[in-house]
C-alpha cells in the first residue's frame, strides 16, 4: 500500500476522486482504494517546542539569549477559553491516524502544498514519527483531473526537495530564536510585557510607523506653476512652464510679464509611438492589492476566496510569487481562453485577442519544478454558481488572463514646445491608436497620466508658426503629505522590501492587528499608540547602538 498525505480534507477529496478511490470513508479521517491510503493534516500538527519545554535552559535575564543545544518538537498546542495552553487533542488524533497509515505503508507520496510551507509540514510529521519509508513528491499546479493524474505519473524523488525543506527549516528556526529572544530582551529592557517582536512583523510595523512620523512632521510647501492657453480653429491647448517656483513675488513678476506678450512661437512639434504593455498575470500579492483597491477586500479575505476557487478546480494554485507561466502551460492556453470566454460571457473579448499570435509577455522558458507555482490563471473548468465575492475574484483572474494575452495598447505621443519671450512652455498628450488589451475591461484606472480622453480634440500646430496667447494662469499649489498605507500599498511595500512570501504576508499583517500594534481607519492602516511605543523603543535602542559603535571606532583611531 502507498500512503498519500496532503494538507486539507477538501484537497484530499479531489485527489481521491481523481484516482478513483473510495471517498465514503471521509469520516474515518482517510480515503482508501486502488492501492492507496490518503490522509490529511488539516493544519499544522508538529511545531517547535516552547522555550519553557527545554529543561537545560532557564529563562531568566542572565540566560539570554536562549539558544537550545538541539531543537525539539511537540504536537501543536492551543489556547482554551480560560486562556490556558494545552495540547491540541484534534492534532493528536489526526497524528495517530497518520502514524497508523505510515506504519502500514510501503512508501509515501507527499502531496502537501508544493513550496516551503508544504514541504516543512510533511517533513516535520515524517521526522517526528521517526518514519524511514521512502517517499516521493507530488507536484501539481491545479486540482483538475488532468493535472492530478499527470502529477502521479511524474512523481519526483523526495530527496530532490531537500534544499526546499532545509530553507523552510532554517527560516522557521530563525524566526523562533529571533522572535522569542527579541521579545524577551525587549521586555527586560523596557519593562513592557506582552509586546512580541518578530523577524518580519517588526520591520512591517516600522514601515507603518515611519509613515506616521512622516505625516506628523510633514510641512506643506507652497509652490507656483505658470500656464498659458493657445488656441487655433476654435480649439485650445494648455502649456506649462516645466519649472515651478516657491517665491510668490518672483512668480507674480513672471506672470505680469507673460500678460504683456501677445503671442508665442511654436519651436518643436514631435510625434512618436509608444506602447502601454499588456499587464502581467496575477500572483497572490498583486491579486490582493487590486482586490483591496477596487472592492475593499482585506488580504485575508482575498486569500481565502482564492483558496476556495482553487479547491473548486477553477484556478491554479494561489500561493504563488510568479507572474509568468512556462511554455508547457502556454500550450494549453487557447483552449482555456475559448472555454472561459463562453463560461464568463466574454466572447467579445475574443475579438481583441489574436489566437494565432498571443502576447507572450507573461510567458517564460523556466523550469516549473525549480520555480514553484506559476502565475494565477483559470483552469478552464466550468464555474457554475459562485457567491458574489468568489465570482468577483474569479472574474478578476479571468479578465487579467484575457488582458495578458491581448496585444499591447498602441499610443501616439505629441510633444510641443512654445517660446514666449525667453520662456519655453511645453505640452504633451498621448492618444490611443489601437487600444489592444485596454478593451477587455475598459477601466479608467488603466489610463496613464498624460492620456487624452477619446472625446478630446486638440488644435494642430506646426513648427515655426506664431500663435496668439489666449489666456494666462498662475496656479498656487501645495505639496501633500505621503498617503497612509492601505493593505494594498502595504503589501506592495512588503514585497519590495522582501518581507514575507505570498503565503505569509497576510499572516504578518494579521499579527499586527492581533498584537494591537495596528488598526484600521476605513481603508487605511494606522499604527496605534502601542505600536508606536514599541517602534520608538526599538529605534532609540538602535540609535544608541550606533552611537556606541561610532564612539568605539573613534577611540580605536585615537589609540592608533
């Protein structure tokens, strides 16, 4: 008998059905048939032992930093309603089921999520149970029948993923040591208890607190902008002086001088082509960002919806960092596009896409198994009825696929320079020549800053002609403070800073809420007083450390 272990009961059921196994034994905690026994974890079962569980380590101030001679593991614990921490009985029960299956099998197929978290989940159980049976790894990117069966036909040796496991193991142990020691040292140094720190949580808090201080200390600066209006054939076009001014008196002098000038000379009319490339596919972070901006979905909400869509075989695996698909998946795309267009009533979008010459911007020649999950795309499975929010996210993924394979948006850029006295005014407009991917959703948000509306009509100027000035304007403006973070912009900042993964960024943000460091104000995320206290203490400690290091450096130089 071959054992199969996966991480969720719903996924186990999909795999069992694809392998023609008996799915009537679900209540027993496993599926059997066709020479397989399939079990699942339903969450994390094994974790690193709590620091209090190491007998050789006292946890007084003088014993810090806490670094065990060897790490130990235990069945996961949970908090009761009374606040006490006890061993999770459900975890013990499921672990015993898995042990029984592992003891009776000849070999194992690891069908947990392909990625660091899924590999770690399996290996922790495998090691804790002291299992020595050979195992192989199942890699699938969707739960369709075809994908699952192909995956079982191409099982990989488990040892090929040792480095993936080692990376996950190292990350978890680093988090464990840093989080505990930093939190304990912080408590000792400040007297503030129940203020946990984290390797990725604390830098994320710093991003929000830094923005708070930037806004609090922001001083708005007034500046002035000169504009003129040129008319021809009853049409008008606005020109701006590229440099702005901060001094009102000087700005007004130039404005008064401009009013004495009757006309300008057109010195340059330049026309060139530009493309607005089709967007890349979604990865989880990009999907969460757009769902938050467009519909107000939280990162957690979007991830859970994406998980449901995956388990319903409608989309590929959502926990992905990639925004590309490999060549072998690209070969299946025409069929997926045609099927999805029918299911989602998007046949008109097919007119935009050249099926014989699909846009390949989001296609890369890469090793799937080495690169992890590819970008989020629909599988071509009929969606049937979907609740409102699931339908919204599914259609976002479908629309993005159509946009990604559609032609680029072709534009014409017209730059004009007009000289008034010794001042050079400039104007730039872009016009859409061929909308390409922009026709799929026709969203105003996709318009670029200098883009003219379809209904706009502008005068045509030629180099060397003299044009009367129709109007003058002196605009008074002020610099604005940096905006507060939303979940969308925070996710983007975390991604740019290399904080977390698509699977963990949501948990990091939620941990800030649960610790009371951050709160929501509408769509904005704002650091609380508690969060600011933690950040300010850490910042002051870091400044003190740097001052000490600088002084030590100066003392060393004097001694030399």
